[in-house]
């Protein structure tokens, strides 16, 4: 995910439910785009660039035209590792439907009727898992709510990038890699600035 707000595709043919979901997600600082059929969502995925690719898809199963199952199967085959998490939200609660949805590649199955606040919490949990999986793809150090990505030299708090100068990054990386040790300004200066003598007040 980029530094923008989490971007959610909602594929739900019942307009009242779709609007309710959009309202709750937007109150939770997420961006949404609603589709009332799977075909329009497929067209959007095919034409959108990477910077506007959804971070999660909320998918109904009983849709006009292409079913949610067919959308999920086709999209998973086409986008593979690029495919964002998919949360199925459906009135169909038979075991075979749940097994089929998860087997095709959905990350979670939520049955209707649903609690909007619980739905938001489930979506946030899936987004966190996605962020953690991305961080693990490269060497990283996590501390509190923060993650330092060592390969790309980026500090993030959740999904938000925190700007750092080259030296600020260097100091933070050195201190995190030596956590638990007593580090004087002189030691930090010598290891980050790579010189023995200089203005240690820069630390």
C-alpha cells in the first residue's frame, strides 16, 4: 500500500447496503469505490494503475450477471500475488459456500446480517495483515506502532510514511540495530557519519 488512505472496492448490488458500508469505512479514514456488479469491478481493475489499485475488496456473492465466485476465481487467476485481500460479505451461509469462497482465495467470509462496526474491524485486521506481509518481504525492524524498512530506507507508522533525512534514518537504524546497548553521541557519530572527529551536536 502507498501513503494514501486505504482504498476499498465494494462490490454489492444492494444500494442501501453499499452506501451504509461506504459511510462506515469513510468515517474510519478509508477511501471507497462502489460497484453494483462484478463486470464493472473487473473493468476498473483492468484499467486502473498500480497507485490506485484497491488495498482490499469487499465482495458479495449474489450479484447480477457474473457471480461473486466467478469474479473471485477470475481475478485471483489474473492478478495472483498482486490481488489484494478479498472479504466475502454474503447472505449465503451454507458450509459449502463458505468452503468454496475460502478455497477459491477469499481471505475471510462474513455473513449477513452484519454489524457495521465489526465489519470495519475485520477489514482493518485484513489491512494490517497485508501491511505486515509487505514488511516481511524485505528486512525490517518493528518497534511499537512503527516499522523501519531496511531495504527501502523507509519509516512507517501503520500505512503512513514518515519523512526522514539520510542522517536521521542512519541514526535510527543504528540505534535500533543496537537496542539495549548504551550508545554515546560519540559512538553514534562515528558509526553513522563514518568519521572519528566532527560536530557531535549533529547527533
